[in-house]
C-alpha cells in the first residue's frame, strides 16, 4: 500500500475546521502556512468545485494555473482533490504523486465528505 504525503484542509461555512498533514513552510519563520479560508473561497478552483457540487480531481497539478490559489500546499504537491462537503464546505486533499489517487481513494474521500457534512451540519 502506497503512503501519501498529504495535506488535508476542511473549510466549512467559511471557517477552517481542520488543517492536518504536511503544509508549506512560511518563508518568514519556517512554520506551517495557515490556510486563509476567505481568500481561498474567492479563487476559481473553489468556486468551480462548489458550483459543480462534484469532486474535482487535478491529477497533475502543475498543468493548472489555479495552483497559485493554494499557497498552503507543499511545493512537492503533484495531485489534488477538491471535495465539496454539502453546500457549505470543501475538503482539499493533496498528494505527492502525479495521478496518485485511485478511483477507490476518490470514492472513499466522497463517502467521508458525506459523513463530515452530516456531522458538521448538526446544531
């Protein structure tokens, strides 16, 4: 089984609910770059995924100019999944291999997103 170097970021109702894994290092102090959820939500990658309400798999991230919208990703991020979580959230999952996510990985991520939506939408 292959292990991925992954950053998982979950944005729900405009708030960063989870940021875990490997993140880009800040040039100022070397600490992990925090996700600016509001800025991320203004980008085309976010808007496209949320409008389609479907998982967006960028198998070779280098081919997408929208990569600049994701400064929190490590420089070696090669593949990316943007998974909507209901109508108000999104999970961003990055991997260090081009075309590194299988169909089974994508199905698991979609299923987990459904479970997250059910949990996070409860009052």
